[in-house]
């Protein structure tokens, strides 16, 4: 149900939160883009100070998100159904998991899976010798760690509150302010305080979406440069961005059922076929052995990666500061992921929603990292591609097409890689655009899709910001800034976790809103 007769288009947007968010984004982006070197230096100094002061805090924050996820999943709250207890989920488990995987991973997994290990191999932790065998294991296992339980717990742990207010309490607007109404009361929620919460969310997400578009584009441009033997220019970047914008705008315009779901499930099949080809045509045996070693190394050192602050100065590793940045950057996206997960989880229990988001993307990302990282490490060890040399001398992205070109049918391989990456970023950005449009809209989200026109407006805003920053080289400051924006989101996230528990306690939802055995035509069956 997308159209409403007689509805004025100007009433489809909540300008009280949309306009301030736009002004803040522009007020931040333009000066930082114009004075890139100075602003990047300033932001890096601020961020480095935060890393120095609060490394321990970010480590414990991520660990607490996992603890909260396990608590909600395996306590009485886990059986609470988001919606009518007698209603079947809208999506099959495969469709549901595919949508969450595409939203959770995006095109970034194609980059980190293949080249993230190089950074750690060059600067390994705990005094390990650079480029040694242990350094290579640290590198690939750390790449897996970046896409594991802490990250997806961060992404999903505001979803119980957001899903509960929409599907159980039937509130028309699924906003952070609405979720916190049970904590702060009506005056705060409907007043200035609630607007601050909602504007904070929008600023962080629009900035994060622009950065994601900007950082995802080079994955494509470097591969196209290799294919066509042309230089990476702003014109090529502009062309790739336009194609992407058309794709994710069209997908967001079509909505979840016709656009996002179909692209997500298609990409699961494409990615699986691509991985299988690498195993058969590439160093399959080495990948299997290296993947096994990496998983064992990851399990042995998971706690060290999760809680290491390097307080004793054991070597000069990139790992601790990168982990802090990664958790902060993921926090920026936390509310968006949670709102989208809540939107598509009608009919699912809280346990199903949390554990699916915790397990499905984690397992897929580990397999992807095992295959892509294994291929990359093999090419380095055999000397077929000077991976670390290219990373040190050129851009890290430049090594990806060189690795792919070492496979049989290299032209087709690069084309398929570009296609998968494009769809991954498309499903991330169409989900983002759809969610922002839902959030800034005035329609009842439990009954209507967000306005199609508003979805296109949001897509245009994200695109313009990304292109302007890419043109004048300002993405680096905004990337650091988007990490800093995670700080207020972390505080909001803890509020929503408390709000979810408080609302379910008030409603005794674990008794009243759970699946039960019912009698239908004289036969007992269980709703599932």
C-alpha cells in the first residue's frame, strides 16, 4: 500500500528532523572537504586521543552487546513474538537470512576479505615478526574477527525495542525517540529531547551512507581500470556512481518485496558460485588448509582480539586502534541495521531475529574471508602476485584486480566480481535509503511503505554528498567523523536495550505475546 488518496506530498516528510539533519551534514561536510588536510589532521588527533583514553571502553562495549544478545535470546524475552503470535513470518528463513546478510556485510566484505590481512601482516600484534607465518595467520583471522559476533551484536541490539514498538505496541513511527518514550515520558519524547535523538540518528546514518558509497566505488573502478586498461579518474568514478545510484534507487523504489529481497537472494547464489569457482580453478587445497588453520587460530586468540588494549606496548600493531575505529564505525550504523532488521522481522521471535543476525552474516563472512583471503595469501606466498609490495607502493585496492587476474578466465572473473560487489553495495544502500525514508516519513510504518518520492530524495542526498566529497578528496575526514558519530549512538543504543526490557516487563510480553499450541478444526498445531 504505497499511495494514499488526497495525501499532500509536502506532508510525507517530517521536516522537523529532516531539515536540521541536512543542515548539519552540509555544515560538517563542506568545510571538512574544502580544508581536507587540516580537518583530517584535527579529526585524527581527536580520534587518536579517544583511542588512547577509551580503547578499553570500546572493547567492553562490544563484549556487552554480545552479552545482551545472548541474554535476550535465551531468557524469557527471547520467545516474545514481534507481531501477532498466530501470524507466520513474511519471509522464509533463507530469504530472511539473505536480506540480513546483504544488509550486514555489503560490498565491504569483498574488500576486507581479500586485503585486510595485509595491514596486520605488515604490523602484527604481540611482537610477532612482520610478514612471518604467524603474522599471516593473525592477518586473516583478524579479518574474520572484524565480521563476527561483536559487530553483528552491535548491529542488532536496538532491534528488539524498535520491533516491539512497531509490531507489538503498533506505534505508527518506528523512531529512537518513540522507543525511549517509556524511559523519558511524553514531554521529552514529543519535545526537543526526542528531536535531538532522531536528528542524531539521521546525521550519523546519512554520513555513513555517503562514506560507504565513496569507499565502495574504488573496488569497482580499480577492477574496471584493469579490464579496460584505463586510468582511475573522477570521470570513471562518476560513471560508476551514477550506475550504482540508478540501481539502488530503483531497488529502494520497488521496496523490500520486489527489490531488496530479490537482489539479496540473487547475490547469495552468485557469491556461492563465485566462491566455488575460486576453489576449483584456484588453489582450492591451500584455501581449505589455510581456512582450517585460520579458524583454529581465531578460536585460540578470539579473547585476545576482543579485549586487547596493548597496555604493555607489545609491538607496534595496527590492530588495537583499527578495532576501536571499527567498533565505533559499526556503532554509527547500529540503529539503521536495527531499524531495518525490526521492519522485516514481523512474525519472528526476538530470539530468531537476534540469533539469525548473529550467526548468518558471521558464518558467510568467515567463509568469504577464507576463500578470498586464502586466494590472496596463496598468490603472495607463491610470488605470483607481489601483494604486500603493491599494498605498500600503491593503493590497497590496486592489488585486488591483480589477484583476480591470476585466475583462469580472468576477464570473466573480474566482471563477476564487479557484479557481486555492485549488488552487495546496492542492497546495502537501498536498505539504507528505504530505512531513512521510513524514518523521516510521516506514514504509519506498520501499514504503509515509505513514500517512493521520499526514497528518491534520500538517494539523491546521499549521492550528492558522496560525489562532492570524492571530487575534492574529502571522504577521509568524513570517514573518521562517521566513526566519531558512533559515540552518541552507543549511549542511545544502551537506552534502547533498557527500553526493550522495560516495555516487555510492563506488558508481560513473555506471557501474552508468544507462540502457542492452538486448535484448528479439531487438530492441535503449533504456529511457527
